[in-house]
DNA sequence: GACTTGGTTGAATCGGATG
DNA sequence: CCATCCGATTCAACCAAGT
C-alpha cells in the first residue's frame, strides 16, 4: 500500500500549484493516482445586478467573469467534464468532496450520481455567522452543502470514525457541521484591503474533511484551488496536495500563504483508531497461553448463560459447540454476537470480560 | 384576489383526499388554481440488506413497494412528470416545497430548475433526534433537505417575513431549522402498534412552512399525502387543502386524523405582517396633512446633508430634485436609498426620523 | 407523586478478511 | 467469483414499570 502510493506519487507534481484549466490539467495527470479530491467549483450565482445593504454599502458579491454561465446547459456540461476528469484521477478507493449552494449543488449532485460516484453523505455546513437577508424576502441563506462520494459503490473509502467522534466530544459526528465563515485574520486580503478571493473557505472545514477522510501521506487534489485553503490545511496535516488554479493572482496569494504554513508535529497527526484497525487475536491463543484453562466456565454478561472452554479454543454449551461468537449468538437467538464482549470469566469472585485478556495480548505485541 | 380565489375554489375539491395516482389526479384538476404545493415524494432509497443495531435488534426500514425504482432514468421520469403537473396547477404567484434526502434531492432539484421553477432557498431540516449510524461507517444522517421554489422567476411569492421572525424570537429565520422527528403521541400507529406510515413528517415542519409561505384561505395541495400531516396542519391554520394519496390504508388514517383536528381561533391565525404588507404612505401625505411644511428643511441621519421640502412632496437640494429616495441616493452617491430612514426633521431641537410621521399615519388608518 | 431504570425506535443507499 | 466466519457498532426521546 505504502509502496504503491510512493511509486505513483513519484510521477505526480506533489505540493505544487499547477497553472491552467482544471479539466485540461487533470486530464494530463496519471490515472488512479489521487486519494481524495476537494472541489469548490464556481457557483453559477444568478444575482441580478448589484446587491446593496440597507445602509447602501455595496455587497462585494461574486460577480467575476469566471462565475457567469449563460445557461444550465453550459454549466452542466462544465460540471460533467470536470467530474469525469476528477473520477479518472481517483484511486479505486478514492473519494470526492464537492461543495455548493442551491444555485449549483442540485446539478452537481445529479451529474455526480450519473457518472457512477456513490454518495456517502451530504453534509450541511451551517454557518454560525452568515450574511443576513437584507431585503427580508427570503430565509437567511445560512448554509452550504457538501457532497461526499466514493468513486463507486464498491470502494472502500477512508473514514476515521473514532477521530471524528473525538472531535465531537465523544458523540459520533453528524451530517450537519456548525462552523464560522472565513473572516478575521484568516481571511486573505490584497494590498488594497479587499478580500483576495470572493469565496475563501475556512480552514476548519478542510481540517475536518482531511482528518476525517484521509490518512497522513495521502494525495489530495483541489481542481479549483483559489487561495489554497486545501493546500494549507493539507500541509499542516501531513497530507500531500496538488492544486490547480487558472488565475495567476490567486496562485500567487496561495503560494505565499502555503509557504508560511508549518506542518504539525508527527505525534499530533496520530488520530484515534477504531478497534477494527488493531491486530486480530484468535480466542484460542488465550487457551494456549494458559490465560483460560480448558474446562473453565464462561458466563454471559447478564449471568444467565454459561459455556465451557475446550482445548481447541471452542466453547460448548449443552449441545451447542463452536466459536465464542457462534455459541453466544445461538444462546441469545441473535443473528450475530461479539463473543469478546459477551463472555466473562470468574477471577477472585468477580466476573471479568474476556476482552481484557485480548487487550493484554495486544499490549505485549507492541 | 379574494374573488378570484373563491371562484376557482368553487371548482376545486377542497379539504378532501383524492384517491389515485398523483400525476393523473393533478392533471385532472384546473390549471392555475393552487397557492402552494408541499410534496414529500418517494426518496428512492436503495437499501441492500438488513441493518441491525448494536443490540442486535433489527431496524424497521423503508422497504415499501412505492419507494422502489429500477433506475435513475425511471426515477427522473417520474420526478419530471409530477413536477410538471404540479407546476401547471400553481397560480402565477404560487410556490412549491419539496423535501428529500441525498438519495433523490439532487435529481429533484435539477428537474425543478429545468422546468422553470425558481429556487428561493433550500432549507435544511436538522433533526434533533436522528437515527445514529450503527456501523460507524458514515456521518449520522441527521438532516433532510427542503427546496422552496416559486413557479418562475417573476412570481410574487408569499413570504411572511415578520411572522417567521417572531417564530424565531425576533431574529430573522435562517435556512436551517432544528426540529425533532415525528414520534411519541404525534406518531400515528396501526391497531397492531406498528407505525401507520414509515415516513410521517412532524407537524412542526408543516406549521412553519404554512405560516411562513401561505395566508389564511390559501389552497395547499399535497400530491403525496400519506397520513395527512399537510391536511391536518392546514386545517388548524385555516388554510384549504387538497390531498392526493394512492393507498387506501393511508387515506383512511388521514381522514380520521383530520376529522379530529380543531381549527385555531381566527385571532391566533393573525400573524405579524411585514412592513412591506403595511399600507403604503406617500411622502406627500405628510405635507398635505401639515406634518411637514413646504420649505421646511430635512437633514440626513448623520447631519451632513440637507434638503428642502416642496409642496408636491418632492425634495430639493442644490440642483437636485426628486423623491425622498432619489435625492438621498444622489447625495450619497448610492444607487438606492430608503428616504424614510435617511431623512430627519427638527422638532424641539431634536432630529426626528420622518418615518415616525409615517407610523403616525398608519396608526390612524387602523 | 417524583424519580430511576430499562426497553424501544427513527427515510439507512451502514464490513472485511479469509479461503 | 462466492461462501464462511469474525466481530465491530448507537443518540435522543419517549414510555412503561419499578423504587
């Protein structure tokens, strides 16, 4: 796995900002070489004329030329092409994040599904400090939508469940994220004090995405790099990035920004892992090592059932024989059972889960 | 307006649940006769196998035949047809709400745009008590998405800004709504104790939609009526409803439910009206009524600019003449200006906004 | 009656390694 | 490719029964 990453990485322009059209540049890169894509494409905002606040200050709206599309057709074609190029670049187990607002996200989501991407979640970025609706004609547009999708239905995508749960104070992470918009010191400004990019995303958003759905060393591509939030956070977190940006003024800002970023300590990049990632220990080892004697009795957690350990690492209860899981499932009439947490043994009059013994063995293995 | 509603209402099957296929029934109803459509179509969930909780109990999933579609193509065709029929039914200033999850909402949103609907907001229903992700493989699917769209870009849709603001404790209502899922006493059960419908929506959701985007007496159509949450809330709130439901078992439950609903008192239905809906008061009236004398000077809020009132209700400042709004805009170099809040007059040495005078007139009008 | 405890449930695209 | 087996995994709200 590591070797494969390295070998394909060798031919990749890592930690660089490539100049040019997103689709062309993506098509020039080697197929199946990227772990994750984060894409913040033009939104196709259909603002009619300028928007003004009640106090007459002008809202610096997204009105740059690159954001104008004369019809849904043009936007759909553009969307399909960049998504196609992106999908080609992904490794078999790769995934994509794409962000949008109601102006474009429905078209983007539909094209994404049409191309074979498999939606895993949509995530709502709930802005803690959105711009109010000055005219009082609609709801405050207080969120944007992110679509998280794997390359296809079969892909074994990366999902650091425990790390995300830790980020959320021990409760599993939900599909709605409350994060502030990017302003204050984080918001990049030109020399004239204007914002350097109209839609700079907050680093907190990319932090959660990269911690949650990539591993250190993974290659993250951003085809609409802008001022480089993806690159900056990737560098901090010890991921490799590839940026593509057409406009020189954005590339310049991004390069300066990323050069100033310091990578976190390696220890800080280590995230909580799930039990699934730990080495497998067969129950029979507990018997071989003498931690449990053949003939010793195990008791279910609630104390209602019992079974006898046999020398080959199977259990027997009445006429039922089999693994700790099989016997537990049978006794409970359940479709499955985790024997490690179901069974206990007696020591000094107390019932101890057998999983304690497995943890002892795992500790010795390190 | 009222007459028109009544005349078209006369030929409409109001406050009834129509049996049959949504598209067929909609096409049999008169064109341009409905103020609002709320649609909760099948989501096309593509569930593979069974799902069990960590305690081995089985999740009662949506496996009904009405949610099964063979392909995206079939689902898209279905979506396009019901949306087309729905749009035909809407009055020129009508609007639609459609709810979905990531399985279907992107396709629905794109078709909706393709048909000429004009998206006003998408609204995220953040569930306070969603079902967790039992396998730890994704984010908790904690929200559903509602799309609010007018019949076309030009439609003067209904939006009770002040009422929604009041519902939200004086703060402008945002595009993310935190509401609990429908359970407890509100959840309708069959005689055997099973849920009567797998996807019953909470009344709080419909309450907010109907208070916010309809007026008393409006006709609200729900083409996927189910157990009739839309009808129940419409009746409470003094709106007329039309339900369409294919399955008899759901119709029966809905009829019984709605019969038991009591309409709120008329007084309770009176919602805060937005300033926009308040009677318009021409500035000239202030002059006609002698509240301001011709020749009197007005001062801008910051005191830097001044202008003189003329007998015809226009202002003059240096060589600029025009309405309170036009002169204010010109003096500020702004494209627009709300003259009512921009200009003040002197009384007893103090600067008083001219809007105070407008409010006096409005108070007298009631 | 107040409080605690245990059981149930909700629109869900919910494994992975080994042989 | 398929079959088999291991074994990891849940939050908030409501309700009924017990203390």
